[in-house]
C-alpha cells in the first residue's frame, strides 16, 4: 500500500512536467522531422481585375466590376530550414472568371449603350514565399506566408453584349443588340483591351495544419503589373486581384 501511495503521489507531481513536455513551444527552432514537405491541394475563391476606364473614357457614365468564381488544383513543396521557418513554392492551375457592366453615353446625343462583359481565363500560378510556422497545440499548427507569385496565361475567352438604344427623328425608340467574342489574352478584337499573359505580384497567405496532414489555407494574389493590352492611343490599366481558399493533404 505504501508503495502504491508513493507511486500515485509521484505521478501527480510529474504529470504537469509530462504535459508541458508534450505541448510544443509556440515557436520551435528545432530540427524538422523532414527537410521537404509535399502536398496536393484544391483551390476555390474569387478573381477580380481592377481598371481605370472611368478616368480614361469620359463617355462611360457608370461602371460595375464584379468578382467571379475561381477554382483550381495544385501541388506545393516546402523546404524546412527548421520547425519555424521554411521556403515554399507551388505549381497551380487556376480557372478565373469575372464580370463587368458599363453604361456608355455621349453628351448631347439621344442614345445610350449598355455593355455587359464576361471574362473566363486560365493561369499557371507559381508563388515563391517564406513560410513561418507557429504551434497552437500539439496537433495544430498555424502558418503565415509572404512572398511573390508569377502567373502565365494559358487561354481564355471574352464575351461582350452591347445593347444600344436611341431615339430617331420621328421620336421612335430604336434598339439594337450586338454580340462579340474574343480571346482574353493578346487579342485586338477584345472590347477596349485584352490582357497580357504574364503577371507577377505579391503573395500573402495564412492557414492551419492538423495532425501534420490536413491543411486549410487562405491566399491572396495582388498583381503589380499593368496587364491591360491595348493597341489604341488611350492606354488603360488593369491589375489582377485574387483570393483563394485551399484544402490540402500532405503526401
């Protein structure tokens, strides 16, 4: 009985030390279990393209750009210098969409045009970033990533529908509809402008990893380059802005 009581007391005294030993430090500078981590992931989110059409064309009285649905797949590789810091990169293939509506009027003319543009385009997306890992619990890790990305357009389409309305000399309201199709990248037939295939900019991300296997992340892409490609005298600007959520599995 005496030995039994001593064993219980010893266990109670040593339990806090055992729990502390099992709980990792918030920042762990120790040697990683593996130098290279590889994961496969699915991506979904939204894609948006900024523009300055209103300042370039006074005929545009109203414009509305809408973020579209984006999705893709990818593979990520991370080189662990320690349990805290690593260098990461990904190879992603993403399909982006967005919409833009505008009203075009001419001062002194009794007519108005409404333009509806639908864009659908694909990119190979390659971010390179530093990744910092923090231990929230023994089986939960939080990562914060920052770096740059490069994107290469592989194809896409632009569909434009233009509704014209005007009043003729007899006071009658006349309407016409025109539809246009063009390639999203490098096509002079696109409405106002097409887009450059190459883009690069800022990559920011954060996420959680559970049991060193399942990861949930949120990433943004903020484009630095003016991707608007125009052959006219007026040169508008456009920049990509994308937000992706991803669910991955470490291989």
